């Protein structure tokens, strides 16, 4: 490779922005592109907050990647003198009869060095009396984790990228010719063309649209409804000063972030929604989902039973069939890398994945097998 290769990164969200910054810091010349800007409301990285956790079950790479991301979030917070990670702690409530996921999370947490405590139901009741733990068997509390400022951190990454000499352009990339081997240039929405030595595509729910042959059946956006409820006047029990981020693993998986920046008590059902168009889809929440979430809130947080709905948001997961990321070279183009499939849990890993992708693109490295595209395609033998 040239001493200073030119790399184009498409997508300025959690994956693309951090990739561009790490590439720049390693000496590459980088052009970063995004159709609507970092942290925009159509993007999976949009919205105000995302969860930072390490509990991921057994036999997976995400606890280790999360631990690396924790260190990088701290490093860049100190460098930029800004706070993005709010260490409220994360409480994982085990209300399912099958706790193999949680039991299998304990050793990876220990190995990764993510601090946690196993809590009994009695301990949780004493610590957080505003929560109804009646059907919760035990819990995991990750004391150094919490929630991240999503939109603000995406914007800060791009601002740092530009300040350090990176080239950011707010333009869309046309899918025309993207799957032609080799990729010689990008066609941009202003009619211009951009030629680079290598290309990294990290454009979230648009990956399947840009690469319909390769990713159209692999990465599919699903609609996810988010709700914010208003606690009683003067009641601070449901703010981040008195309640951690929480996840409730029962028949369904509900999760939430306590009130931050006076925006209300955030609650969501993690059940995968229907197919969604991230460009033209209207962000209107489902009444059926709202009813289900209200019933859950009334049960788990009794003082919030009649809390008014004060805000809603529709985001999307860029869902793969197995919920694992895609981190791989394009199967037919050596100069194209694909980074996506965040599947709802990708944001927290942004700094670590960006660091990883920078190394892969610059040094032609090997990726973890769990993230390779080949897992979605049957192997064929030659006769």
C-alpha cells in the first residue's frame, strides 16, 4: 500500500465515524461521507441515548469488544474534555426461568475485566425500592457501565475527525456500480465522483440498499418503538441519580434508561418489529406496542402506572438473521470493506470496531469468524 493511502468511509454514525477517526490517526488520508450528517434522526446512531453493557451470554466476542470500547470511550472523553458515558450502572434482571444466558455471561465479564456484582432479589429490593422485583430471581449489576450520549458523541467524533485534518462531505452515495469488480469510484449525489484506494461502507440500515446482491438478504432494517414517560412531579426516583439503566429478561426483553436531561423515563420492548424503510418510513409508534409497554411499566414500576407519555421515537435495528455484526471484505472486491449489522446493540462498540476496521483496512487483517459474511452462504464444492 502507499505510504498514505486514501480511504473513503461511507456513513458517519457509530461505526463509520469512529473508523474514519482511527484511520486518520493511523496516517491514512480519509474522506468521510454521510447523506444527512452524524447522529441524524434517520440513522441508527440518532437519538439521545444508547446503553453501554457487557452482559452478552456465553461464547461471543461482544463482552471483550465492549471492555475495549469502555477504555476507548474514557480515553477520548479525557482527550476532548467531554462526557459521553454516564456510569449509572446497568442492572440485568433475571425474570425468565431459563437463566443460561445470564449464567453464561459471568465468566466473560470476569475475563474482560468488567466489574459486576451478582445480586439477590432481596438485595435489589433494598437498593431500588421503586422497582417491583416480585418475579425476579436474581440479577447482574455492572457498576462501571450505564448509558451513552448517542447523537452528541457521533457529532463530536466527526468534529474531531475534521479538526485533525479529515475531509467530511455531507453527500449521499449512489448504489450504481457499487457491486462492479473492482470498485473504481463512488458516484455522489451532487454529480461528482470520488476515487479512493480503499472503501469502507458503514451505513447502517442502508447497507442492503447499496449492496442488494451481497447484503440485501443479510441486513434488514426493522422498526423499533421507544417511549418516554413522565414521572410524578418532584419525584426523582426514576432519574439517573437514583436508578440504573436496566434490562428485564423475561418472556419478552424490556429495557430502559432512567430519566436523563429531563427527557423522561425511557422504555422499549426489544422484540423485533416489522420491516422498515429508513429513508422514507414515517416514525409513528404502534398503539399495540404502546399498550404492551404501558402494561409492563405499571407492573414493574408501580409509581409510574398512570405516567403520561411525553415523547416517542422510532428508530431501527439493522438486523441480521443471527444478530451478529458484519465485519468483512466484500466477497468480490478486495478494495471494499463492509461494516454493519449493528442489530440494535452496536452503538456501544463503535470505538472498538472503528479501531478494528482501521487495522483491517490498512494491514489486510483477518476478522473474527462470527462476523464473516460467509456464514450466510452455503459452501459449494467444485466437481
